[in-house]
C-alpha cells in the first residue's frame, strides 16, 4: 500500500489529484491510500437531486451531502478492486476495529451508510469504482466545528446530527487517529482486495 499524505487541501484540487492517483494505480497495480483534510466545503454525490441552503460542490461519488472541514480525517482509497462488496467490507472492518478500540458505542448503519452513535453521525462513506480501481472514501470527524457541520443534516437525513470524536470524549489528535487507522487498514487489506 502506497501512502499519500496531502495535509489540508482544497476539495476540487484533491479531486483532480485523486484522479491522477487513480490513473497511476491502473498502471502500477498498487493500492494507494490518500490522507487529507479540506477547508470548509459541502459536497454532494452524483445521484443527488435535492437542493440545499448552502453552497455545494459537485462530486462524482455516491451519497448525498457531506460536510468537510479542518479537523476531519479524510481517507481516499484508490485501491485495486476485484469485488466491490469484499473491498467495502474490508474498509468497514478497519473502521469498526478503530471504533471498537476507541469509542465502542459507534455502529455502522447499512441503510444510511455511515457510522453513528444513536442519531449522531461521526463518519461518512462514499465510493465509486472505475476500471477496477476505487475512488473517494471515508470522512471521520475528529475535532471539527460542529456549528458549521450543523448547517445541513449529514447526508440530508432527517433527525441526524453531526458529532466528532472530541465531542464524544475521545481526545486523540488527527495524527494519532490517522496512524491508528493506517495500521488497521493495512491489517484489513492484508490479502488481495
């Protein structure tokens, strides 16, 4: 697995660079994991028909509206994928292991793809697959501005509010979160995707 740490990067610039990494993965046949965060932005998936009260940036991932801000760890996967269901399960396993260790009240909701504590959403997932390589990934709220995030319900789901590791009493830095999750992703993808 090749790791790319981009730090904080504008969403549209990251999307362009992710496409470049996707193309690279097609040729080098390696899994590429991108770590980054974004300045304040709301993105919407390609299948979204709703309108929102905030300015949004179009994305080609699945899903509805997602908020990105500093203090959020974003993991973009440009991985070789033979079976999307197996790939997705391995991503879930890595994040479930992380939550089991640090915040065991978090559960995955298949019907509303994401990680939640009751009605509080702490992480969003959205992927696309092209030519056998995945795009996009998982956004985990570590220590974010929840007032900004609260302008729109996460994924436009009624009754759902955003939360973060810090708001739930987990005092890990983004670097600590990223380091733990890199190890858990490596462990989960120890064999072919």
